[in-house]
C-alpha cells in the first residue's frame, strides 16, 4: 500500500527523522495560511502516489504566502500527469506546503527487503536526488548496502559504515546514524515494504533531513496496522479497480485492451493475458477470481465487466483445482439472469467438476461461446472482441 | 523415482481442523498419501478423517514419526507454524498459506538457518509425485506417473501445463509448486538440482513469471549443470510494469523482473521456450523426441 508524501513525513517525524517544516492543505486559502506561518520561500507540492512530480509541474516554488495560494489554486483539483501515472493522470486533492531548505548535499537512503538474502537491506548513496536505478547502472560504486540481521536488529556500526561511506563530516555522522536507526525502527514496526528518502539532505546549517520521502507498506501485514490502513486515499485508485474492490473482487487490475478476463490463479491469469496477446488481442483487465466457493464472486466479476465500456468480449478460463468448475458455471448462469450482458462471453472450463459445469451451461440456454481448450478460448475471445465469431 | 516425496512420506497436516485443512487432508488420503497426524492447538485428542490430532508438532512427530508437514494455518500464525515444524525436526515443510507478512517470513528464515529442513512455499500449491504421494492442493487425477519433472511459481498454470502433458501421454516424476511469494523457501535452482540428480526424470518443465531474478539464476544453473532438456514458459510478458499481478512476487519494478529478459536468459542457457502457454505440452513432446 502506498501513502502520500505528507503522511510519510508525519510518520518519519513521529519516529525522530527530521523533515522540513510544513503542513498539508486542501484549499488555496489553507495553503496561504500555512505559507504565512513559515519563514521565507515555500514549496507547494502536489500529493499524488506517483513519482516524477517536479518535471510534470506538480511542485511549485513560491516566494510568499500570496504566491503559495496562487500555486495551490493551480494544482489542487487538477489532474497531474507524470511518467508514472496513466495518461489520464492522478487527481490532486491536497498539496504539501513546505519551507524551502538551503541544501548543501543531496544523499540517498532507503530500506527494502532483499528477496535473495531474505533480510532487510539499507541502501545509501552520495548520489541523491536522482533515479537510484540509474545510479546503480551508471555508478554502482556509489551504492552502499548493509544487510540487517533480523534477530540482532539494527547496529550503529552499520550506520557508521554507511555514514562514513557517504563522506559525511564527523559532526554529521552521529545524527545520520541516529536517523538510520530510527528509519529502521519505523520500517520494522510498521511493516514497510519500502522506506525511501530521496533526497536525504545536508542543509546549509549542517542539519540532516528528509526532503522527500516515500513509504510503502506490506499489504499482507495491514491486518495488524489499522492506523496505516486508514491512510489510504481511495481517490488515487483507478475507479474501476476501486469499484471491483468494493464488490469484493480483490485481484483486479485495469488494463488497456477490450477483453474482460476472469481466470482462477494469478499465474494462469497472467498466461491468459499473454495468450490473448499472442492471438492478436488485448485484455481489458487482469482478474484472479481465486478459489471460488460461491457464485457471488462470479456475478460480481460480470458486473465489473459490464460496467467497463472498454469491454467488448468476456473470456472465462477456469482450471478447477480448489475452485470448482460447476460453481463457476452456476455463477455465469446467475450473472446472465441478473445482468443485461450485451457482449459475447467465451467460456472454457477444465478440472474439478468440469462435466457438471459444462452440463449446467449447456442446459441453461444462455447464449455463450464454448471453448474446447486454452488456445481455442483465447482465439474465440479475440475474434468476438473484433465483432466476428471465430 | 521422484524427488522430495514418495511412498515413504509420512505427512502431518498443520491446521487440519480448519475448512481447507480438513478438505485437503481427505483428498490427500484418497490419493494415497500416508497422512499420519494432524495438528491444531486445543484440538489434541480428536480426529479428522481418522487421522489423530495433536496439540503440538513435537508430540505429533514423537507419536507418529511424521517426516513431512503441510501447513493450512491462516497468515497471522503461519510463520510460527513453519518454525514449529522445523523445531520438531520435520525435514520437509510445505506452506500453502498465502499472504504471510514479509517481516514474519524474514524472521522465520532467520530461525530456519542451519536447521536440516526444506521449506516449499509459502503461497504454493504444494507438490505431487504422481501415483505415489500428494502433498498439496492440486487435483490428483490430472496427473500421470512418468518422467518429466515440473517446477513452477504458479498453481493453476501448473495444472494447465500438467493437463497438456498428460493429454499427450507424457507422465510426470514430480511436480513442485515453489510458490508465488517474493521470499521463497525453495527456489528454481534447488529443484533443478534435484531433478538433474533424479535418474527417472528425463526432462524438466520450468514455469516462471515476472518479478525478481530467480529465472536468471535458474538459467545460469541450467547452462552449467543441467544436461536434461528444459522447456520453459514465463508468464506475464504482457503485464504492465509496477503492478503486482496477483502473486506478491509478480511485479516488474524498474528494469527488473521482465518476462522478456527471463526468456532471453533461459533461451541463451539452452532451454526451449514455449511460444505461448497453450503450447507447453507440445513443446515438451517435441523436446523428448
């Protein structure tokens, strides 16, 4: 799960990581008030989940409160299109108004899980303020890493290795090491999947602080972090995905094509997208229906498809294992009874209880297209989406 | 022969009294797996499908000689169950549970280090040595005993693959679902090593997907150490970057984890890449000629 920069900075601050003075505003008037309370120049920063805000015009500098109000008026309520958003951009509901710091050095600091070593790793670099993947590629010697033993926890010597490695002055090392320890404590206690400070800056008056920050959280651990879950901003979700989620369809991702797909299992669902592609079509979504033990989920999925104007055909591909093909068949029949389905529906069933499932569909007299196998299903769906039947 | 599980496997089911635990215990028994014990704290002394239930893994092992375990415990307690099994000396632990907090697994891996235990999963369908033993949630009847080893990060895509193989009359030695999580107990290289050593495995099918670099490591291993034909398919070539495609581990982040790079690495290592997921079976058939 992602959160906004202002929320990440509030958490960092709570954990003893210094951040610039500032506050979040939902209206230009609020932005003006916050700017008036800060000395000197302020930055007005659009709060969206995507990166690349600066280049996209989502970060404006303002000399005074009046200018901050004007900048905020231009950003709040607009949609910000960055290289990380969809073509439609992300809606901006809030701006962070922050004191502009005089920066002497820009560094990088983050914590992620190293999947291969199966332990957290803290990554630091002198080359802050840039895309860290780019730094990794062009100057790998500037990337410093320490792996953190989960049993022993964070050790200060690890912090000193990174701090001296980034050529910090003796006076800067101590607060830097403390900052790193605090960042790890936050990462650990809140089950982060990413804690990234880029840039971490040394200011003109020799203070170390987080100028920008990104915190992502482990979705699987949200059950024990009600406080974090509440930080989620549904306005940042794709509207179709939000609707699917409300209807209990969790593993749904909106894509650019026109074939609505319902598949059981993530790997098979990805393979269906690939197969549709191979057959010359494009999927409108990824949907792993999971282990379906009742027909409601199937009906809900059809409701999601029919609400999406992009969907010109529906492909159901189920390989029953834990999920049962007859339950899916009953769900499809119920969907036809409850919803006005105007697009062709291609169904391929296999696995557990497939004979019963096929019999139910055949006897139901619903107008579906039966597919013999995996490839046949994809071909028929692609043809159906193009307006002709294979 | 087969790898990891066979007629000698004595299975313990952790979380046997839950819905999934009891359902799949019955299915495993029907397939012929020797399910010797179940375990749910507080349910000791009861029975599920005639299998005695214990309060701790330690007592279950002591009483029944269980040497493998399958875990159906909900996410919040699953890492604890993995550690309990390892502590009791179980050699093979298969964790079906999806959605275990990553930090819990980090702790579990730290605990497992140095202990003589192999963890399969988590977030996996388990494994099956057709005709001998099933420690998993796959439908046993689509499998056929034979000489192709299958290893995969996915559940249902493996069923699809196995059904294609069986449809061509090609049987399987063992099918292993290593799981869809980013932090896995057993990776492709571990299983490739076992298949390479197993004299009854004549060819290997490797089903990968986007996310991470496990397939690239497999490619390196295949190049250096695998003499048997390997057929591969990587799911997610059409997946958008930055989105988690159902599996926690299936995400392209930046330039890492793309299906095309994985296919290129495997192809360069001598593996045969199936052109699409519907033609994995026929590709294996051709490779076996």
